[in-house]
């Protein structure tokens, strides 16, 4: 019978197979496996018995799943990149809502922290300075996306200060890896392609999704 731990392990196995398929490479495995990668995480969120805010986590994962699936069609039509970007933008908005809900549930007053905000803003500004000359018609959408994911990282940092060790570690490293994954994708697509880009982007992305889900379920 499936339980949360089994589903998380299944996600790990699928991720390893998928990443191996990128390295070998095995395009068929990569194409057919990508749409099912997040399904174990969605199932784990659904069956988690004690997580009251799963109603927010599930849409975050569902929009991420739709973004994964949509991006498979970018080679056929570039407009699918925009659709995928919008899907992930909505996913991050749900993640922000979830983080805010967890913060309000855990503490009576949110302790805003300036130092991590400064570091995140510096990173955001540097990344946008590099990317903006190459974005063309996607400039506004990418700027909005970058601001939203930076906000997600900042909220994750705040919540990690309130949670116990393992949950805080998975939460913060998951959020950081999400930013790393999206940054690598943007740099590879708009600035300069780099070797094994798909592999490293997906390593960071899959860790991010798995770590975020594990942090929420573990903390609750």
C-alpha cells in the first residue's frame, strides 16, 4: 500500500532514471517520463493525513506539472515556452501563499529579516542585468517571474527560521535550488548555452520540488 514515504522514494527513483536518460542520452525516456515525475509528489500531498494546507500545495505541484508537460512542446512552437513560464509563475504564487499561511500558523508575528532580502535583491538585479538585453518581447514576463520566485525564496528563508532543523534544511535548500534551476534555464536559453544544461537544470529542479514537499509534510 502506498504511503508518503513510499511515494517520495518512488519520486526519487523516477528522478534518477530520468536524469540518467538525459546523460546517456535516451530521448524517448526523457520525453515519456517527464510528465509523470511530479505525480508521486502530488499523490503524497493528497494522502498526507496531518497537513491542513495541502489544498494550497496540491495546486502548486499541479501547475508545476503542467509547466513540465507544456515545455515538452517548445521545439514545435516557441509560444509553449510562454505558456510553461506562466504555469510555473502561478505555481510559485501558490508556493508563496502556502509559505505565508505556514508562517502565520506557526508564529503570532512574522519576524522580517533584512539581510537575506538584500542578498536576494542583489542576486536578482545582477541576473536581470545579464538577461534583459537578450529577452526581447519576454522582458516584462521574465522580470515578473524573477520577482515572484525571489519572493518565494525570501518567504522560505523566513519560515526556515521558525521550523526545526530537518524541515528548515529541506525548505531552504529546496527554495534555493528552485531559483538556481530557473536561473540556469534562463541563462542557457537567453544568454549563452552551456554543456549538460538540461541535466543540471533538472537536477536542481527535481531536488527543489522533492525537498519542498518533504519539508512541508515533515514539518506538519
